[in-house]
């Protein structure tokens, strides 16, 4: 499933099969009993094997960030979901044991951290600090995260801006604090990503 974005927060519960989810948060292996909690406006891609997967999406009021975990009794959560999807989502979150993301090469972890915190250094220079070429960094990012380095950096800033807007910041404050050059720049990217301007972004 190609890179896409969900408007509302939700919990994905894997009932059968499995897949790998990739995006700016990293790459996660999701098998039977896997619980993936997605925050609002989360962007990711899913890579299914030949056997595919059966996934139950459950609504949740909100989520602070992406988390991946696993429940022991997936059948009980599925049964509860037939009566109350929201209660099932809460039970899945409360009963699940955390599962870490798959680990990329050390240099790619370093590059990802730098992209999230360094807004201005050219990507080629950051790649050089990690001991690889800009071309190699671009290919590795696309294989692991589903997007290139520049898009990883934009997504990190965009998520920060969305969080600030949802917390009550003004559009100009959100733009400055999340590293955009100005409010119109944030408005253009947010509109492209969500269909909303900073002023019209729904607040949960």
C-alpha cells in the first residue's frame, strides 16, 4: 500500500498474516497480535508479503505518537471489537507489550536524527558526516522509510507544526517554532498534505 495519510487517530490490530509498516517513524514488523497506534494525520506505507494480512482498524480518541506493540490474546480483542470498537482499542493499548522498530544501519539512524533536528544544513553535508554520499543516503532512506531525506525532514517539521496547532498555537507561531521560513510556507505544505490550512485544521 503506497504512502498515505490518515485524518483520525486509530489502532491497527493484526488478526492474520503480517506486513511491514514504514514511514518517517521507522520500519515496524507487524504480525498476528500486532497493535500499531497511529496519531492523527499519520503518514506511512505498508508492505505486504504474498500471504497478505487481515487488519482491524479501531477508532481511538487521540494518540501522542506512533507506537507498536503486541497483545497475547488477539481473539479476545477481536470479540470485544464487535460490541464496542472504542473499548477494544483501549483494551489493545492497555494490554499490549511494546515492540521496538526494526533497526537500520547505525549511519542511517544518525542521519535520521540529524534530519529531525537540523533544519538548515544541506542533506549532502549531513550524509557526508555519516560517511556516505548523498545518492546513497537517498536510496537507503527510500528503501527503509519509503521517502527520501528531504521528505523526511519536511514531514518532521510538518508533524511538529500540526502538534503546535492542535495545542492552540497561532499559525505564525507554529510556522516559526517548527522551522518553516514563514506562515505561507507552512500553509502551502499543510494544505498539500491534509487539505486544510492552519486555520481550518480540525482540532480533536
